[in-house]
C-alpha cells in the first residue's frame, strides 16, 4: 500500500531557503500518527511499520516499493542526500531503506544522510541496501549508525524479513558481510567460555562459523574436505543443539557472540 502521505522530494541540489520553508510546512502537515496493530491483522501484515526508501535509481526504487507495499506502509522516497534528509524529517519513518551511493550533499552518500537525518528522526532505524559489498562502503554506514547492511542480490522475502528484524532492534547483515563487520567493529576471536558454544563439537563449530559467514553447503564441503551430506548432518545437529530454526538465526547467534 502506498500511503497517501508518501512524497518524493525534489532534486536537493537546488534546495534553498524557500524550499526549506516549503518543506518545513509540508512536514507540519504530515500525519505521523502510527497505526496500531490488532489481533485481527494477518501474520504478514506489517503496515504498522512505516518505511522510507532512498535510492537514486528511479526504476529500482519503484521496484522496491512495489515489493514492499503489500507488507508495509511506504511513507516516503527520495533520490539524493538533501531530498532524503528532508523526506525523513517530514515523515519520521520507522525504517529507512538506504542506498549507499546517493548524489548530492557533501558527497557522503548514505552515511551523510544518516548523520544528518538522525537528529531529526532519532527513532528511525536505517538498513543499508546497496549493490556494493566493499569494506569501505559497509564501514561508512555502519559507523554512521546503520543497523544493518544487505546487498541488492537479496530476495524480496529476505528483504521484508530484514526490515522487520531491524524494526525490532536486531542487526541484520548479508551473510557474507557478517564476518567482515564483526572483525572490523567488534573484534575477532572466540568467547572464552560459552555454555551453548561448548555443546558443539569442534567440527560443528567449524561448520557453524562457515555457515554464519555465508558459505553454501557446497563451499563448506570443499573447504573442510567433507561431503555435502556430512555438512547437512552437522548443520542439522548445530541447529538442534542451539535450538535455532534456520541459518539466518544461526548467523545472528554467532554475530551476537562475535565468533564468526
């Protein structure tokens, strides 16, 4: 559902004091009342989560909005730094889906948007959605305060799940980025003692770490010189011992313990 409050801000490069005044007036007219969830809402109805989309490619932005609209309330979209900051200030979204490379401003892209808009909408959570998986880009938005980073290869269902998780306060990363993020920002190395981790055999821990880093079963089998069937057996044992349901939960579990 496209919220009738949704607005696309204009080209921020021409932003001036009159524009700011206009936008401020628009912001005052925005209804930021947040709908309440009821017990009658279906499981996949998350329209109480208000989402803004920032991306400089119009067609991609339209595709993302078409994917998300059946599940969330889309409150705004913008293609550049200035427009994004103004839009976020006006709509106060719960989650901002943020491209990393966005024109305008001082050249800081998504990180600049985050730093400038956070004081204006402190309760908004930012989830980076980018084609880039470079450490420089990931580091820039995470240092600025993004709660997660996923690449544009993500499926629609996984993107929906990521938005829900970020809105609930979880950190979300594409599996192959998790290891880098942890080693850069949280330090590497296993916990000295962990009762849950100690439940796993040495081989299960090796498989668990590779799963958390985004390896496929085939890649793990090649890495550890074991069969894919054996990998499946280890993964099943790990999930059972840790009482987890899937590899996404396993990645989050490992990230929380800084053992990826």
